[in-house]
C-alpha cells in the first residue's frame, strides 16, 4: 500500500500540470449512460478533458448529461467502420482510450481496427473484450467483471496464461477485485459489497483510463485504479448507506485521492 499512497500523493501534487485527455467510445440505444459514467469518473480522477464518441441518436442526451464532457457522434446507431474511422481521429487527440462500455452489436472488425491503429493506452471494457482477443493487446488493460471473462478462459484456459501470451493487463471485478499481469494475480485490499451496483465497472474503466492518460504504466494504473474504486466505494457507503449508486462513488474519488 505504501507505493500506492506515494502515487496518490503524486497525483494530488500535480493538479496544476497537464493531466491528459481521455477518449471514450461506447454507448447504444439500450445502454446510453455507460460512456457518461466513464467520462465523469475520468474527470474526477484528474483528467483535463474527456471526449465521448457515441452513436448519432445519443448525441443530444449524452451532450445534455454533463456540461463537462466533450461529445462527438458517428452516423447511425451501430459502431461500424465509419465509426472506427471517427474513433481513430479522436485517438489522435487523446492520451488514453476506453472502448466498449454499452457498445451493443458493434461490428467486430471495426472494433479490432481501432485497437490495431491506435498506439495510446487502451482500456477494453465490457462488450469489446471478446472481439479484442484477436488484437494486439500489449498496450491494453481489460476490465471484465466475473460474468465477462468467459471468452478469455475459452481462448486461453486461464487469465494468467492470457496475460503471459498477450502482454495484456486485467482488472477483474468481483467480490474481491484482482489484477492479473504477467501471469500473476494481485488482490485489491479495498472495496465493499455496495460496488455490485450498476455502473461501477464503468467507473473503474474511467479511473484506469485517467491514470493511463496521466502517464502511469499499465500495471500501476490497474492496481491503483482498483484501489481508488474500492476506497471511493467505502467512503460513499459511509456517507450514503445501503442506497449507494455509481455517481455517489464517482463523487468520492477526489476525497480518496486527497
């Protein structure tokens, strides 16, 4: 924990410097709010600018959800090759990318194209995880829940083998959040059962991307991201009791970092 505390102190002390830009590609008619939660979590972790890329039908609701988010849209309601081109352009602006939250029925080849063409760190979340398994993941942190890791087991046999073969880093969310990297597992020592509420996986993706965009290496960002999520959940539970929601956790991120 001492190393993580020193890193948190560094984040607190560098608030007046360039703290990076995060791009988020996600959202669908069924899940319009997931990229918003990701963006809000990234901002609360210290990121200077977040640009969310969503399907055109979501532009109005997402743009109106927060004056703090930059919002772009792509034509239609499916993430296809044209959307991948737009995402590639946004990645040229960004220091880190989150792809996948709420991204229903995305074209598999389009998702892989984004991962192959970008050279910034990427958080691969939710519905983008399975398509991403055939891509270069040497700059990626995957953030599956325990219900989203089956494709990894099916393809590689274990999470440890997957990280060894692909050089990916995994933050596995569940009863106890775990970081899997270079064939080893580490457990986060913070957290609460309240973090089973919807949206906390998106919160983790945003925290992790913010840390990556601020220049942290992937293992450290994964470890610290899980720790910040867990501690923010603890603080939110203390303040709000059993009715904690994801936005409560997000609002506690600055308290955790301080």
